[in-house]
C-alpha cells in the first residue's frame, strides 16, 4: 500500500488529516471472545468495518491458533501467490501470527486470539500494534489478552 508523500503543505484552514504520523498509537479495541469464538468475533468485526466504509485493502487479519480458512485456501496455491496478494493491497489479507513480521502495515489490524501458544500470541500483539495505523482490534479472552499484552515488549 503506497504511503502518503509529504509535499507542499496546504493552508491550516483546509489541511487534510495528517496520516503521515505513523508513530501515534492506534486505537485499541478488545472484543471479548473464547478461543473457540475468537475467529467468529474477528469476522464480525471485519464485517462491521467493511459495512461502515472501510476499504478491504486497509485490513489485515491475524490468527494465533488455526489459520483463517481463506489463508489455508490461498496457501494451497503456493507461498509466492499468497504473499503477492498482500503486496497488491486490494483485499483483506489473512495471515497467521507466526508470520506477522512479514505482514505489511495497514490502517486496521484485527487479531483473533484463537488458540496457539502464549509465546506466539505475546509476540504477535506488539507486532500487530506496530502494523496498525489507526485501529487494532483484538478478539479473545480478556484475561489472556491482558496477560499477553503485559508480557509483550513495549505494549
């Protein structure tokens, strides 16, 4: 996804929203869900975001347990084709948290804490926060998420 390029600034009266400030922390939203229900909660959050006008290419969905069915299907065509879809940035991209370092930043990141080991999830949450430009939605057990955020570096 192309990044905004700073150019000659508009006058303050008609200045657009400053989207080049990548270091401001995104809004964090926690949606309580069991590990078994986290993927469904993430899907519901995604649907609401898309219905409210968010472009599909602005959303990254990560899972900490079983991969999202879309990711499993797309990976069946090979790693290169799968990751090429992320690079086009035209649609929602689904990835496993273990591959979060390979995922590119998007305005919205949704994390489904749908199982997996604590180490993977604890690393994924700060990485997801770093990739979320405006909003990080975490779907999972609130106690587990709070514990994971406390054990993750820098969150």
